[in-house]
C-alpha cells in the first residue's frame, strides 16, 4: 500500500494574492505579523531592513 496523498489546497500570497505551490513565511521587523508570501514577494522583502525568514510552506509534502 502507498502513502496517502499529502496535497494541500493552494494558499494565496498575503502581498499580491498569487496562488503558488511554495510560499515563504516572512516579516519585516520584530513588531510585524508573520505573512505568507510568494517567491517574488519574498525576493522583494529580502532587500528591506529587518527582514526575517520563518520557514517554507509547500503544497505537496514529500512524505
């Protein structure tokens, strides 16, 4: 028997609204809330001071 499919519904980017299979948890400072953003918005956020990476969300898990 194979493992169950671990495919989750897609999430939309908190900045631009784009749905993607891989999203990133980021915030701009200690006082800000965590946001789930797409790769393009993460790249933009990296250029700002106070950027913090909080993990990667993937629609399809490996196991």
